[in-house]
C-alpha cells in the first residue's frame, strides 16, 4: 500500500511529458486564445482564421488546453471555450503585460515541473537552467546543432522525452525543439 502514492506521483510526473504538444510557436498558441475570445471557437473557423491544417490546429489547441487557456465545450462537440486563465489573458490589452503573462504561463507549466523532476532539480533552479539551455542560437549559428554549454541540451531533452515520455526519437526531438521554441518566444 505504501508504494501506491509513490507510483501515482511518478505517473503524474511523467504524464505531461507523454502528452506535451508539438506546437512550436507559443505566440500562435496565445493567438488561438484571442481567436476563441473573438468567436472563432470551432475547428473549421480556426483552420480558416489561422490558415493552418487540421493537424496543426489540433496541435495548437492541444497546447492551449495543456497551458490551461482553453477547454472543450462539453455542450457542443468541436467547440472550445476560454478557461478562467484564458479569459484573464484575453482581457489584457497592454503588450508588456501580455508578454509577462505568456512567460509566466510557460515557466509555470507542467512540462517545466516534470522535466525538473526528471533531472532531480528544484523547479526554480531548473527553470533557470531551462532558460539558459533553451536560449535560441544567434543569427549566424545553426539552430539544429545549437547546444548550451551550461544548461540542458536539446539532446538531453530529447533523451528525456524518449525515456520518460515514451515517444519515438523523432517525436521526442520535435517536442524538445518545441520547448526551445517556446523559450525563444517568451
């Protein structure tokens, strides 16, 4: 019986890595929030408004749900509503406050906490390492080979998504790059 809470905690730590969305532009994730707030709250309207494929809309809606910005409308299949967090964001008009909100939402996200647990680091310390590791490369460098000398590398993140998240190498790599892309945008 004493192993039950430990097993549950381990599952809760791992689940966010298994379900981490592959939406690689955090600003676009928040643009979906604005679109839903403006009444474009179903798949077809979002495809048309955002100019994205069905699969891309799925990935961005997944990310918005994952960040607790949107939720499915239980009364009407295929429609989305703003969560309380999404509604707070939609009401902010100041660009600086919107940017701070996006940054806070990403840094307090489940993936940062889950990755901190995987690397046996305190979440606050890990957030700083993630910020360092995920700092985008300079204009003259190649993003595909960029690594940080002081933080967690893309390879380490990819390995973690593969090992803990149970995904294949390519999916894990896309997820690792999505984490980095989110960092670039916050």
